[in-house]
């Protein structure tokens, strides 16, 4: 009986050791990639800030009413860009993004099309919504050049009236322990915080200038969001795999203790049988 029990425990120990090797390796890989992802995220900040400053100045212009990007129009159709991960095993990273998107949908009941970034976004929304473009399914491979193409395409679609609002859901990276899914509106552009209106000289005209800036602005927003989301995904995976490895260590310690007890019980039983045989 003890022999059978010991064999089962050894099989479980071997199985958990194999799983632990995988989780530890995934933790190390995520940690290695995270270093580069953080550098990319930090480098995107000045780029994004420069365009945000431009938009703030344009938003404060007395001519803002001349541009459809500021005035907007009656909302009937919406485009929603969703950035999630390329793989699972990242804790609640992907599920938290999708919960945020569905929460937003429950508050805004319009005809919606999805612009997916990340394989998990494709998988989750494939049967729920119509996609605008599936060319950028791998979030880790999105470059600044890709973002310019996306920005140009979405800007043109907005001008042509193919949708009336553009939203973006991504994961904002706060620190190693906190990553928060957020939804922001890109089009129409937000109101200026300043109550004062300034006169900005634009050539050939204000509306044309705003339209020319928009593809680069959208590219900066999406690139920054992708950089933060990817860093958040790697951080979540690193934390999840670290927790899984620690749990495996605890289980191995407990199983090793059970194995030692079963082995001791087996030895005691053998000694008892030998003594009993000698006395008979």
C-alpha cells in the first residue's frame, strides 16, 4: 500500500517539476522582454506629449468650429480600437481589457465596428462584432510606421463619415504592480480646458491644417497605447508566472513531506513484519 502511494506521489512530483520549469522559463523570458518594452514605452512619451501640446493649442483656437474633428456630428456609428495581448498566461490582463470594452459598450448603444490589435482581441470579438481591419493582429510587432498607416486610415474614414466617434481601449502602465485598462475618445477631439480662445494663423486654412495633423496625432496616441499595453502584458505575465512558480515550490515541498512520511511508514511496516516473522 505504501509502495503504491509513494509511486503516485513521485509521479505528481515529477509532473509539477515539469510545470515549474515551464513557468520559471516564461517568467524569465517575460522579464527579459519587459526591459526593452519599458524603454520603448518611455521613448514614446515625448513624442505623444508633443502632439498633445499641438492639439491643445488647436483646441483653444477661435476657429475650432471650422473643423469636423472638433465639432463632431450626430453619433450613429462608432469605431472602437481595442489593444489586447497576443497570448494568454498573463493573469487578468486580457480579461480586464475585454471587461472594460464591454462596460463601455453597455453605456454607449451604437452600431460598432472593432479595429483589433492583438491576437486575443481577434479571438474574443471575432463572432461578436465586424472588424475594420485584421492586418495588425500581433501587438508585439506594431511599429511607429504601422501606427502612421493606421492613423491615416482611421482619419480618412472619419472624414468620409464611415464612423462618427473613435474610441481606444488599452492598458495604462502605472508600475510593476498596477496596470489599468482605460477607454479614451480620440474623435471628436476634446474641448480645451482654457476658456480663452486664441487666434492661430494657419495656411492654407484652419480646417485643412487640423486634417493634415490628425494622422500623426492618431499615430502618436495608438503607438503610446501599444507600448504601454505591451509592457503591461509582459508585467502581468511575469507576475503570474512568478506566482505559479512559487505555488509549484509550495506543492513540491508538501509532496516531498508526504513522500518522506509514506517512505517512513513503509520502512516501519517492513520492520514490524520482520520482527513478527522472527517471533513466530
